[in-house]
């Protein structure tokens, strides 16, 4: 775009007024996914979420049980009825727990360890090992044969970044360099960017949740981790 003063940057015409301006639902492109939980699962709060433009109601099956999720779903439908909105206006999403890779437990009943940038740490696939700042357990048995030197391992939602230095498959160990100062607790999630992970698409719990809750109670969408090929979707 050109103006009398020269070219304008994309988005330079956006102001606070244009951001806060009411937008018709059919024109809104941004979707709002609301996770159902204790902070918002009472009927009045659910009604407020509907008024605020909730696009999707997400049920996180990493936590809770079927009776608890069903009670929340029934309250959601009650809130929709109260607001005279069809529950289909905001699809219900069942987010499966899925398979996961986690760090292990600590020695000496420690609740947290501090790791320093530049130091090395060993990851072992012996999940019974109680770790410390020098060595941590990892729940993924195929870790040493799945990663290669130079690859990154993200721990605790990426708050800790490790770079693989070497892999010892017979010993079940991977030596890494710590890329940033971080303090982490036990059993934190671990992610292997770019690695084809040798884990199933669905666990037995996921299958149970989909069949005995999702299908039974008419959820609209299923969210799954570790989807790598079309057959994974077909399986679901």
C-alpha cells in the first residue's frame, strides 16, 4: 500500500479500536478453543464463554475421568440451552492423552533440579534410575537409536533445550549439552523435533476414551498426538 508519505507496512492500519470492534460471528476467522476445567465448568461461566465467542469446547482427557467429563458436557449443553444456542455452534473436542515421553524421578526425594547452560547431562532409558543434574531417566526405550548428534531434545514444554552429543545404544544412554539455564521437576514431557517416534498413535486408554465416551456421547472432533500417516487418522 502506498500513501503520500511512502509505502506502509502491512498491518500499520490496525489500531486498538479496530481490534476491539465487535465482529459478526460469520465474519470472524479466529477460532477460540476453550479448555473445560474447574475454573470454567460451572453453568454461569460456560454461558459467559458462549457469550464471549467460544468456537470449540475442548475436553482434555489427560486429566479427569468419564463421569467428570460427562457432568461437564451436560452442564455445557445446559448452558447452551439457557443461551438458546445449539451446542453444535461450538463443536466438542475430545483431546486424547496419547502416548508420551517423560523424564524420570529424582534421587534423594528432590522435587526440582537446576541445570546450567554449557554443562552435559546423560539421558538413560532405565526408567527406574533416580536422576540428578548429571543424569536423568527417559521413558522412551528407543531414544538412543532414534536421535543423532546435533538434534535437539525439548524438555518441559521447551523450557529446557538439550543438544544430542553422542548416543550409546547398547548402554541405552544419550549424552547431551544443556543449552540454557533451567530448573525442572520430575516427570516432565520430552519432545524430539523432527524424529519419527516409535510410539503407537493411540494407547489403550485413548481407544477406551474414544469408544466409550466420544462415540457414546457424540463429540464432534478427536485430537491426537503422534499422527504420522494417513492410516493413523483412519485408525481413529
